[in-house]
């Protein structure tokens, strides 16, 4: 990935109205990835939706970082369960009989 595709943490924070320290705290807790290029920190575009979601929960709903970790873990598990359910439904379709 080239640096043209990356977003500087400071640019994202100022554009979204969040503190850069909040973004760094999310990274320290393993909730997001930060890429370092030439000692400058960047976010990958595919991380933006997740960071925005976490920022809304933190700033709008006043959920602390520990709560964000728990919610993030549950959302990840729920997403995995949904993927498993989709895969199982696809496998079961071969046993379905077309009935008039």
C-alpha cells in the first residue's frame, strides 16, 4: 500500500473532531491498526469505518475505552457467527427440495 492511500492520524483526528490521543489509545488496546512510515503515523482506509464507529460510541454515548473493547469483541464475535450462519445456510440449500 502506498502512502497516498494512507490517512495521517492527525488529519483524521482534526477532520472527525476527535483527539489524536483517542486514536492512539484505540491502537494501544489493539482495536485498530496504525501504520508507521518515516516516523509518521497513518491509518489505512479500511480502518476508517471502525474508528468512526468507536468514536461515535465514545463521544456520543460516553462509553469508556474498556467498554469499547468489550463492545468491539462482541461485534467481532457476532460478525463471525453471522458468517458461519451464512455458510451453513448455503450448505443446507443442497438438501432442499423444490416443491410447487
